[in-house]
């Protein structure tokens, strides 16, 4: 959901609720439908406070998941670059094969996985090049201290990369369960109906519109913010994009050119096997 769509939704919902308030106001008694305004205001305070605390807590948890996905994407990209460097300490044939597969892994993250995360269709799919990397390095037996050290480092980095990927894809299909959304919308509807009972024919149109409009705008914006964090991946403003992995690809290409390594890349530009 981009900013324009969010603004249209906010304006539309606010216009709808303000119109409902002004229509109810026409037949409302003076002083609102409540005979005791102070008591009614106290009850409304309980409703609004409970809703805001619940929604604020959910937004906080959703933001944490959003930040974990962002950190996971950055960490994964850094580790891929580090593994390219680690591979250079392995035998030449193994080095070249692992380097090519790492480039394909990074390309697949950008070209295959990210669009699926954006659409929420990634599911339990895995990066096929991770399997290829495992198959390539599995039969290798280090012969020197340097190779042993590089092999140990490679295995540690592989575990870290997989954990970072888990953090990255977390929430790709939505963080907020449906029952929670239903509860939030139900409470919002209760607050809307309750505010309608504050309709007062003795007050001006602007005052009554402001009463309903301000409540509607705040609730709508908070729900839209929660919807933003619920699906953190995308190409809209503020959404997570594969910037870190794209930077890693550029860095690896520059390093290979600098070292004058002729590595065969076994995939196309989007990371699909060639």
C-alpha cells in the first residue's frame, strides 16, 4: 500500500464517518444522546485508551519484525560477500565453482525471492543455490591448515547466512493473524458508533465534524501503519527492497575484476539456472 492509496483511504473513511455524524446530528437532542456527558466521556476514555494501548503494542511488535527483516537482509548480503572472500582460500576448482554459485545465490535473492516475498507467495520455498553450495563443498576434505581454516570459516558463515535469510523472509506472508485484524476492526466500529451518540444539534457543523473526523483519522492512520508493517517487503516508500544484496553483487563483480578471476556464472541475471 503506497502513500497515495493510504491518503485516499483515510480521506474516504473520514468523509464517510463525518457525513454519518452530521446526518445523526440533525435529529439529535441538544447536549447529545447522553444525559450525563461526563460519565459518557469517561466511558469513551476507557474505550479509546484500551484500543490505543492494544494497537500501540501490536504496532511495536510489528515494527520489531520489520526491523528484524531489514537487519536479516543486510546481514545476509554481508555474509555472501564474506563467503566469496573465504572461497578464495580453497583449491582453484572449488573456489571458482563456489564463487559462481554465490553470485547466483545473490541474484536469486534479488530476482526470484524478493518478488515472491512482495506478493506473499514465497511460502516454504528455499534458495536452490544454497543446496548447490552444500553439494559442492560437502565432499571437500581440507589438505592444509589454510584450507582447514577456510573450510571451518565457510561452515560458520553458511550457518549465519541461513539464519539471516530466516530473519529476512520472516513476515513475508503477513505478521498479523486474521482474528487480530477482526478484533481491531470490531473495536474501531464500536468506537465509531459510540462517537455518534455525541451528536449534538446545538453544536455547529464544524465542531461535530471535527469531533468525528479527528477520531477517524487517528484510528485509520494507525491501522494503515499496522498494515504497512504487516507486509514489509515491496517497492513502495519505506518498504524493504534488496538494496543490500544488489550492493553485494556490485562489490563481488568489482572484486572479481580486480583479482582478474575468470569465474563461470551458472545462472542468468535473475539467478535462474542457465
